[in-house]
C-alpha cells in the first residue's frame, strides 16, 4: 500500500466519537444514557416530504438530475428567501448539493488554492476547516470569545488578513456556540473582505433555527457572498443528504463542472421530496419545532447557569450551548468522561472545535426531548452539587 497523501493524513478524526463509543458501551451494559452530544434534530422529515419521496420512487423519477439540481427546487428555495427573509434570489444563482457538506466541497474546490489561508473563528465546526485542508489551504483559526459572540468581526478580519489570505468562512448561528453575528457586524466583515478581493463563505445551515432575530442571511447584505444552507437542520432531513449554495453568477460554470465531475448530482429522490418542504403543512410543522427548540433553550440555559456552568452569551440559534466548565475543572475531556460515567449524561468536550481554550468548554446539545433535558439537569445537579 503506498503512503497516504499528506492532505488525507492532515484531516483530524472526530474526538467526540471516543465519547460516543463510551456512551454506547454504557448503554449496552444497561445504563441509561442521555445524549446531549447529538448534532442532528430529534425530528424527522414531515409526512408530506415522506409522501413526496414515496411518489418519486413509485413514478420512477429516480434518474440523474441536472448537476446543479432540479430547477423547480431552486425556484422553491428562491421563493423561501423572498417570503421568509425578504431577499430576492435568482433561482439560477442556486445550486442543489449533497448537504451543506456538498456545497462546502464545491465552494472550497473552486476557491481554495494550495497554501492560501482562510480565516475562521475558533471555536467552529471542525469539518469546515477540514474542507480547506483537503484542498491544501490553511484554515487560520482566529480566537473568539463571548465579547464577539464567538464570531469574527471586521476588526479581527482586518488584523488577521495576511499576504496569503483569500477569504473567510463564517457560520451563523454557529456550531458549537449557537451564537450569531449581528447583521451590522456581518455587513462590515463582508465589506472588509470584498475590499480585499477575497471571498466570504457564509454557512447558514442553522439560520432556520433562530430564536432571537439576531442572525440574518448574508444575502440580505450582498449578492457577492457564497451562502450555504441545508435541508438537514430546520427541515430535519439529515440522512437525505440535501443542501444548497447561493453563489455569485461568475462562480456558476466552475461549480457546475465540479459537481458534474465530483458526484454528478444530489440524490434525485431527495430533491423531489424536498419540494414538499415548502408546502404550508410542512412549514407549520417546522415552526412548531422551532418553538419547541426555543422552549428547550429557555429552560436549559438558566438551568445550567444555576448549576455553575458559564454561558456568558445567550445562544440565539441552532441547538447548542457552549458552556464554560471552569467552575468545575480545567480539563473538559476529563470532565466529560467523569460526568458520563457518574450520571450517564453525554456531552462533547471542546477540543473538536478549536485550539483556543477548548479545555474550558463543553458543547451541550438540546436536540433531545424536553423531558430528557429535565432528567439530565436533575442528574447533573445531584452529581455536581455532591462532588
Ligand atoms: C455548521 C455546520 N455546517 C455544515 C454542516 C454539514 O451539514 P449537512 O452536510 O448535513 O448539510 C453541519 C453539520 O452538523 C454543521 O454543523
């Protein structure tokens, strides 16, 4: 077997898998585990979406679609931007991809050159920096904290922009912090980057799951950004592998060639099914679920704070809380393991998300039922107060 290409060797594993393995082993041994480590909704595709998928199969609409997706689905997504965000998007600027991951793959393949830098906040979703590494670029992780809502701002973009910097990649609301960049700051970031002839990739996968009107689509600010989104989170279709990217017109031919060559097209069945996401019945269900996520957040944030977890900035979206555990420990790996063993509550240590003080933080997901969250807080209370 020949040696691995350096780019593959540089992709780090998900450390959280070790914790999840331990949690699974506990469950197999008969312990009750509450998974607060989960990165996907505890809801699934709506009935109209399931029916549309079944119909697509029945009618054998299962062959390749155009590389950038079904035009009818692009039109529905453009309609969604108009009604929900008041933003006019040309359906021809939309490409349907295999999840937000497929969109990031295309965008990074098109824009990231070897040895060039892309600025990202630390902490952030690990795969995003690995896409940059896979194309031999360098993700420059800029330390952020609660004072900047764990996001980049224009000042830090300007300070960290170097000779080889080509762009920024932001995710708002963010995984792991659930916090968003305020629209006025995002506008300044976009202006600063475009003035340097750079690119802005805005990962908006959690935008649908916003609770406080802080997050906004970068497309409301400029049509020169690359905005990435997905059917995985708000539409609860993780395993269907469907997302999209809205791109400046100049990028379309390159993305089309890349999609044709890298994976031909996104799943035809998933695309036909996703059309039903925009029916009133489905939209009403998504909004009920969003309200349920907000209810969970509104319970969990103060409950954790009362137990001694630090939540210095209130998460406004996604389903994550990035909690400071400095009150309990200076080693989040050990803390997560101890809590798991003692209580069966499974969280994610900070080290998957960055290198800037990850030992102080854990990611807690509320993509699990309200009742389980109540139980998790009870177990944590017993353990942490009795230590
Ligand atoms: C911030 C962020 N971006 C992108 C993705 C990729 O999602 P998908 O490929 O399922 O759309 C995820 C998944 O958790 C995420 O958290």
